[in-house]
């Protein structure tokens, strides 16, 4: 039985690898899409544009913005509400662009104002009370009775609560929400937490009456907020703590805050003594006692709420 000879097979040429992408693309893109720095830049640009438009409308309607010195709830809300709405809207846009769930930015709406939020409120009120009372024991503050009564007490209590809830929500969701989550995607959580906390503290230097003495405490409390996010997976504890600290500082204890003195507050308080004790025009965040209270609070929280396995 004969077989026909087979033709020699041609050697298979190796498949050439695809050409490398242009070097400039690496500046903007990585394997899974746009680099985190550019995403943050787009997010900030959207927040800036939307908030500027909303604030512009309010200013044309006769509203005023905080300019240092004495402020009112209405003046603060003219700035804070547009910033909060613009930040939420920008995060929703980026969530769609990035194909990421909104909850990945740390603010799960299903647990809004739940147990974590109220635990944060308790922590914030206790911490600012400890700081102010310690300053008082050291001779740095005197209390001269209650300044509000009747309808004025009810109205101002509610108005300032709305103000500082807005402040807490906006600052937490902007800095520890979208920006932290996106930056952590590129450099890791604690590196991102340190960088955003430093930037958060530095932005307070723009406040009228703020100074370098207040920066260490602002950095520390920002890291505290980051720790609570890491341990709970949510910003709601931080929102509650942030809002309650500011509420207690400004409304309950009538303390200066970055040079700002608010009318319509609860107690008639007089701060006196060296700046290292009282913080001077900066307020408790510029006080050595304020720094110690935040540091101790952070250590206590880390002990009570250990890292999940």
C-alpha cells in the first residue's frame, strides 16, 4: 500500500506583539481607565462650576457670603448648601462615568442618619465638652449664663443644627468621600488619607483668623475621620462627629472658630489667657488641650473599634 508524499509545511511566523501605546497615554490612562488624579481634577472642576452657578444665583437674589468676623446661619448656608449639592451632583456624574456604585464613595444612603451617625454625634459633643471644660478648669474660659430663651432658643438651636449638619456632610463627602476614595485607588488608603488630611488642614488657612497653631489639630481630626471610615466602611460616624464638634464649639459654648464669632449662641462665654491654652482667635482647635483631646479620642476609638479581620 502506497502513500502519497506530503508537502513540506511552511514554518509559522511568530505573531508580532502590538505596538506599545503612545507614551503620552500613560500620563492620562492606566489599564482600567483614567488615572485617579485626572478623575479628581474633573470632579473638582464640576463642583467648582456647579457651586459657582448656584452661589451666583443666590447673590443676585440678595444673599451674602461669609467674609470673616460675625456670621449668621443664613450667611453660612448660602455657601454650604450649594457646595453640598454640587458635590453630590458631581459624585453622581463621576459614578456614571467610572461605572462605580455611588456607595463606593463612603456615603451609603440606606444608612443615612442611622446608628453610626448618632454615635458620632455623641462622640463629637463629648469631645468638645471635655476640651472646653478642661480649658475652663485651667482658667481659660468663664461662663456667664445662658443667652437664649423661649422661641429664640428653639429657633437658633435648630438653625445652627442645620448649618453644621450641612458643613459636616459637605466637608466629609468632598474630602473623605469622593476625593479620598479615588486617590486611595491610586496610592492606597493611608497614603491618600495623609495627603487629603494635609490638604484639608491647609485649606483652613484661608479662613479669617485661622493660623498655623490650628493646623495640627485639623490634621489629626481629619485622620480621625479617616480612621472611622476605615473601621466602619461609612462616613456617617464622621459626619455626626464633625457636625457635633462644630455645633458644640460654636453654638453651645460660643467659642471663636477661625476668627469667627457667631451671634445667637447658647452660652455667654469669655475666653482669656494664653493662646496655647485657649487657642486665641483660632478657638479650641488652636489650643494644646484641643489637640490632646482629639489625639486621645482617636486612640480610644481605635481601641474600642478594632480593625475588622
